[in-house]
C-alpha cells in the first residue's frame, strides 16, 4: 500500500498502541499522527530526553502511563479507548538487560503479551492486532549463510530472545483458541480479530538513545571525540532503518482489518535484502564515514561477555509474496539517514519537522 492509501485508511481510525514512548513506538506514534489516526498510547513513562518527548508527541494523542504487567489497568484503558486497531510494542527490549533482570524480562514480554491479548478478547471493537517480536525468536546455531524462514523452530537463547519466542507462542495459542472460527470460543461470533506477529531485524534510526545499542553508542562516543568501542565487530546482523518495519506493521494491520483480512493474518519476518546483512564492524565503518569529524572505531571484544548470536539473517520471501513488499533503503542509505537525524539533534534543529520530513521522504520511495 502506498503512503496515501495508508493515510486514507488510518484517517480517523481509533488505534491502541502499547510501548508508544519507546524508540519504535515514538516513530510509529508520529506516523499515525501524520495520518490523522485517533491514538491512545499505553506505556511506561518515557526516559528523560527520549524521542517521544523530543517530538512533543503527547499533544497529538491520549497518552496513558501504565505497565503491561498490570492487567486490570491495561484492560480498562483499552475498553475506554474502544480501538479498532492494536499495535503491541511494549517490551523489555535489551539482550544484556535480560541477563541482569531475567524475571522482569519474562514478566513484561510474556505476561505482558498475555494481558494484551486478554484485553483484546474482552474488547469487541478490535478488528486487527499486531504483536511486534524480534528476529531473535529462532533457535540459532550460528550457521553462516542461513536465513531464517518463518516456519523454523522458535527457541531464543538468552532471556530476552527466549521471552519473545514465548510471546510468539502465546500469540499463536490465542489465535487458535479464541480468535479462530474453528475454535469453541470463536464459533458463532459475527467477527473475530485478526492477529499477526512481525519479527523485525535490528533497527537503526534517529532518536534511539538506549544503552548497549550500536548506533547510540556510536553517537555518544563521536560527540565526545572518543573512539567507538565495538564489542562484537564480526557479528552479522540484518540492520534496517526503523521506518522499514514500521510501514510493514501499518500495512499488516490495515490489510487484516479489511473484508478479506483473514488471508493476511500470520507471522512475518521483516528485514533487509540478504546482501545488506553486514557485520557490526562494517556498520560502525559506515557510521564513521557519514559522521566524519575524525570519528573512529576500535575492536573492544569482551572474551567473557554473555552469549549473543554471531550470525543472524532473515528470509523475507513470505512478506514479498503476500504483500508485494520490497525494502526501500539499503543499509548504507539507512546509516546515512540515521546520521543525518543525529546531526540535526546535535545542532538543535526542529526535530519534529525534521522527523516528519524523513517519514515523507521514505514514503515517497514507493511512488517512484
């Protein structure tokens, strides 16, 4: 779907979005506001200096401070919002954090999903739901050259990845048990929500300030004039610009909500072309190239670091076949756009205006 088609669909629609104060959630909130959607966000309070605050997004939506582990509060918020469309992005999203706080990670990522889907089950206005997980849901033997397909085994290694594997399984169970015409619960219902999951690669883009992520680390070090320390320079990842998966999410939810929406419900990988899955060192090299100002990076491998996968690629053939989708930016273009945003931030430019311009520039790629 082209940008104008998506805008026409989302104009005036009631949307419920968890995790709207996070990095991806803030970008998605911006796009939905640009499209004229009536958004309700449910998330923890944003961190100081977060993208959500920098873009002044709270003024354009109903923002509710809440924790997805609090089922009663979440259900009440959803019922009051009466949404037609639901995006579930709330999560504990960091691998290293999950080693420090495994129980909290599972509570948020697994029971948070259960609570979200239970709230959907008791909210008759909902037509379409997307649970955003991760490319790390698969059992990964670090087989070089292998691109994961959607039907492969789900069994993430670390607590974060594994909790997202569990979130996938919870979603599949709810879909079969409660949101299928073949289930005892679904028989006789006039309409059942359509549900999908999306497994996106490693996203980069302006406005990410998280700890232990490659681009924020690059920005912080380069501003200080210090070398960027890369922990795993030889690890291969499917890096992509944050707008790539967000526009896929928007299309999945829109297509599911239609009369023929059932055929679009499923689980999808979202990532770059296989040739654009590069090492972390190569990504740092691209960052240095576009940042300039004598930026540099160095290998700071940690021999006793917690386990992280060394090789990860995604097959996106299913997404291409079902939706006719193609990625719009190469990894080089993704890094360039990302650096442009942080340069604007560092210079004190109007970030709302700059970010909206980046969205429109990205959207224009599908018109060419």
